[in-house]
C-alpha cells in the first residue's frame, strides 16, 4: 500500500499492457513519484469525498504510453500523473475542489463538456520539486485555462 486507499498495483495497472503482453512495471523513481502522487493528490481526494475510486491510468511505461496515443512528454511516464473520476461527483466539481484545496502541477479536465457533468475525466499531476498549479480544460482539440 502506498497510502490507506491506494496501492502500487492499481497505479500501474494497464489494460493496454495486458492486451499486448508488455510490462508496465515502474522503476524505483517512478514508484517514489507514484507514492508522492498518492499522498498529495489521490488520498486527500478520497478522504474529502469519502467515495472509493481507482484511477483509470497512472504510471505508463514508454511502450504503453505510445500505444495509448499519448505524448512522449506525458507525466504518466514518470509516475507524476493520474487520470480519474469519482462515481456520483461531477468532474468539474472534482477539479474545482482540487484547484481550491491542493497543490498540484497540472489539473486538466480532459474531454469535458459542460453540458454533461460526467463527461471525460480529471488528469492531475504532482511533482515533489515544482508545481505550477496550472488548470486547463481539453475538449479533444484545444486547451484553455479555467
């Protein structure tokens, strides 16, 4: 267990890796980064909303990241980022709570449509050394600040 509610297996689980028979095992630095992400972002969110959830994506090996169609600069590669949503909580409300209450590097509402509160997911990253508190919405084509 990395925290009371999150373990390394769930933060490195990947359906893409399983489908393709490739490893998605993080190294020691990535495990450290995932631990900090769990302590500083995932666990406070879990404790505040008091609703169990599991990130859909956290660590991605370079091959998994490539197969996911993500950028080679993705913070998932280093274990600094996770994508998640919480059942029954609107993604914008989740993002707004994180924005107001936590220190983070990037907070992105991905594929979010304002007319559909459950659309998309929240991407949040944490870096132990520098956090920009950057808040963005990505509609599938463009990024804009929120």
